[in-house]
């Protein structure tokens, strides 16, 4: 149990376009989902935390108008990178938790975004 | 605040060698401690965890013991295999709040045949 999927696994888009990444909890209901960003050979940096049905909480320095997060159901959260630029190229990883703050996070396989 | 300090890599070992990757933490209370493994091009997979002092997490031949007195959670394996080549992350989540998760910088392990 506790499987989290991400789609797509990799995506290439042109500068100025938007791209949506989906994160799904396949066999449990995720009250809270987290979005991380990982630069090459570096650790994970938390971008935002989203709770089902409410607005996401963004970490300091993360542009909420650029990285739109929607958590409309207990099994799906989406991250939309708007007006993407080459510096947005990165590995994006989501995680999900059954109950905010009380249960461990389960991580998705990640999405590699390349902006040309 | 809470933080994790992890041994810098990269680490290169021969097959069947003994592995230790050091991890120390700073935290208030009793955090939960984790080791995650990331294979090339993939996300994080939980390798093992410990939720209280003196607990030993183990999986796939890897072990780590939660040492409160030394605030450490070192990862060990007695005999590594080529398939263990990956990046290993030490992490902690705050006591009673798994929203607050901190990761170490990661240690890249390469095992040569």
C-alpha cells in the first residue's frame, strides 16, 4: 500500500508555455500533499504543502503565481508551472500523507521537466 | 531549527565492501528518522526508518540505529552490491508533525564489481 504516482515522468516544453504535473495517491486518501524540487546532485527542497480543498502554503522564495498547486480531491494534486523558463528545468517530486502532520510522507517517482 | 547533516560523497566501494554513511541531526524532542534511496532518474524510496531512541531500522541488508545520545542515525551495510549504487538521503520529520521534514544533502554511492 501507500503508492504515489506522478504523470508525466518526463516532459519537455518550450519557454513561455505552461506544463501541468499530476500527483496521485493510488491506494489511500491523502489529506496533505507536498511538492519538492530537486536540482542536479542536490537534496530536495520543499516548495509547497497543499491540503485537500484549501489553498497551498508556499515556502519562502517560491512564487505562488508561477507554481500553481491544486489539490481538488483526496487522491489528486496538480502542479502547474506557468510561463516556464529554462531555469525552471528541474526534477519535481511530490509526496502524500494520509493525515497532515501525523503520518509519514510517501513519495512519487518524480517528474523531470526540461524547458527549452 | 531541525536539520540533518550527512556525510559528503561521493563514496566508491568495491563489491562486498562494508558501507557506512554518517548522519547526524539537530532537533527538538524526538523526531522520526529515515533513510531514503534514490536510483538514477527515479524518486525517493523509503529504505528504513526509526521512530524512537534505540530503535534499529533495517531493510535489504541495510541497518541504522537511532542514537539519541549522539544524535546520529548512521547507515550501514555489511556487504554492498553493484545494485546498491544510488544516492542515499538521511531525513527527519519533527515529532508529531510530519509536515516538517528535513533532508540531508545526499550521498552518492558507487559500487564497482
